[in-house]
C-alpha cells in the first residue's frame, strides 16, 4: 500500500513545481524522517511514511496559484487519496493532521509524535548544504535578489527576508530552535553551522576581505 500511495503522490509533481520543492525534496524528507524515528518505539511508521509522501501534494498547485495553502489543501487531498485504501479512520485522521501541521508558517501545532517528526524532517531539509541550494534555487526562479548591500538584515522588516541572504539570517538560522525531537535538534545544529559558515564567508567575499 505504501508503494501505491508513493506512486499517487509522485504524480502530483509536474512541471509547475520548483526544484526547491520537487519530488526529490519528498524523498529527502522521507530519509530524514526514517532516521529521526529509527530509535523510537512511539512512532507509527505507517502514519509517518504516508504523511511524508503526501505532505507536499498541494505544493505544485500553490506555486501555480490554484491553491492558497498547500498544507490545508494537502490535508484534504490526503483524505481523498487514502479513501481508496482499506485504512481505519484513525489512521487517515492521523495522516491528515501531519500534513496540515507540517508547514512552518501555519497556525496548527503538531499534536502527535508523527507530526512532530515530519515537521523536524521537513525543516532539516531547509538547513545545511541542501538548504542553501534550495534557498538560492527558489530565489533565482522567483526573481529574488540573493543579496542587496543597501538592505542589511537589520533593516529588513519583512518576516522572511527580501533577499536570499536575509532569508537565511531571518528564517533558516532559526529552524534549530523549532525542532521537536532530540535527534532533530542535534542534526539541525550541525546543519546550522554549515549555513553560518557559508554566510560568514559570503559576507567576507562581498566586502573584498577573502
């Protein structure tokens, strides 16, 4: 059944989605979620994997402008997809909650272990070397300047940053503080160090110091 859902979820990712949120992102989140859950005995692995596979099915629609909130829409769509399988209502509810709660900027707190693991795995993919690549890929595709010497982060009043560098400073570096699991926090700190090292080098090169 997992493989069938995987195939269905994969079909949502077409040419509308940016490389920063493509199917490879889902695959990386799955690997991270499995790692975070590996040494725990309180995780329903089926709920977790189904939620990972379905968590971004609404992302292509959001990027195309046909979906307002990919997490909210995705939770409803997950229910429709899972209705085709012989699953108990509790499992479907649990998966839908994970999908609804995974988004960084929404107002739904992850209330289950599986939802918290998914949040951590999703946020981890925004950190480290992969996170840097995703940030600049997304910024380039959407015409976001990678930096602006006239707009330092201290003067940038936007929540997520008007440039890619400011986005890293304002949002991405805060992700370790949002981790729910011990292993997630450990990995997040290691990945944050990569981002900090990059920013230090970047700013030194911009100033002509390196």
